[in-house]
C-alpha cells in the first residue's frame, strides 16, 4: 500500500512539473483587435495597487464609547494575503496586535489576529485619497473580551 501511495505521489509531482511550464498567462479579452495579447493586469499600475506597504496613524474608540485612544499601524498586502501590526494606546492601557488575513489588496481585508488581550477578528478597508495618502476604517472584535471591541479610522501613506 505504501508503494502505491508513493508511486502515485511521484506520478502526480512529475505531471505537475511537466504541465506547469505550459500554462499561458490569463488574457483580458477572448479575441485580439490589434494582434497582440493584452494581459489581465497592467503591471505598471494595477500591481502597485494590489501589492505594497502602508503605514499610518489613527483614532480608536471602544464600542460602548467609554474609551478613546490613538493607534499606529503598518500593513503589508500582496494580492489576496495581508499582514498587519498595530499599537493601540488608551488612557488606562496600551496593547500591540498582529494580524494576518485574506482580502483584495488593501481595499477589503478580513484578518485574524493575536495581541496582548487575546485573539481577535478584524475587518479593514483602505482607500487612496490624494496621491499615495490613504484613509482606512476598521472594526475589531475580541474573542474573550467584548469590552475591548472597537472601531478605528485614520490616515496613512502607501510606500
């Protein structure tokens, strides 16, 4: 039985090695008007919008409006994947959270994180305003401490 599984795995890997170099890039149009294939994503502009690093500052407020604070963040994103670190400072406490998640560039991100107060989920969205300056909004929910659930908004710079 182990020989069959090993040989099937080997055959699958050999097929992948042979077939992967044969793929063609995705094209935006099924037919070509000028005789040249048109790529699905323009590498000069669209790649920059879906890959990058943003850093900035913002304001944060708990869901019950009892506490307000400030935050500093860095957010790296690459197509469908994103990673973030954020420092939040309230009057009576401060905490650091790290996140990883899925989404579409920086435009829509669903992140799962861990920080000083435990595990949390975050929905985040960021848009360009002027040049490379961005505006973001976010909503966090802590798994074990609902008193820390919050909303945040702020500005950043896309590197």
